[in-house]
C-alpha cells in the first residue's frame, strides 16, 4: 500500500492543494491578492517542514482562517458605506405612548434604503450630551423599540441609535443617529 513517508507526502500535497484553491478564489484586488499569496507561500514552507499529520492539518486550518480574514474589495466597499452613515441618514423619532398599561416612549428610526443591517443598538441617558454608556440599553432587529422600563414621571429620557452589520465575521457600525427625547408626564 505505501509507506508512512508516502502517506505524509499525500497529506502534504492535499493540504497545499486545498489552501491553493482558496487563495485563487479571484475575489481579491491586487494588494489583497499579494497578501494572500504571501500567506500561501509561507504556509507551503511550513507544511513541507511539518513532521505530523496533526501539524499539517493545523497549518492548513490556520492558513484558511488567515486568508478568509482578508476583506475583499466588495466587503471593503460595504464597510466604507456602513461607516459613512451618520445622523444625516439615520433619523430617530420618539413619541409618548403606553405599553401593557405602563407609560412608554416609542422610538422609530429611518435607515438608508441601499443598506441592510443585522441589528440596531439603542442607547439611553437622562442627560442630553452624556451618560449613554458603552453598552446598549436595548438591541433590536427592527427599526423600532418601545421603552416602558424604569421610566419616572417628570424625567426626560434621551436616546440615540446606531446600526450594525456583520461583515466577514466582525460587526461594523454606522455613526450615531440623531437624538430623540421625551419627558414622562
């Protein structure tokens, strides 16, 4: 059937062919392709020097992950567009309402029609210019949210929203929306 040396050569050849196919996906611009080629050449050397099947598989896996982490030209264009969205395109509005018999503030927002988002982070403060924190008060999949939690009569609540989309495995955020506020009466 073949010696362990032959089996190792076969494993190495298969690993190199596998990562070479990913590297030649033709979805990269020149600069990204140069980056991909450098990763590929380095991986080929590491695979040739590998002593075990486990080592070869680990190199192959790490190489695939490194190549997949490089943004394509199309992904870069989407990222630039998402990051360019600001309060001129992300408009937040609020109205007083009730939810389950409790006083509430209903938020709705408009987003650019040329983009699809995975979600929206809603931030809340009792101060107009600060106090929003770093963690969202609420996360929504739609362009609306009704807040009836921890609202006190006579207090004014300020809100702002940002949208996000997952591109190539990471969240990319828009700028902030306009602010909206309501006083509970």
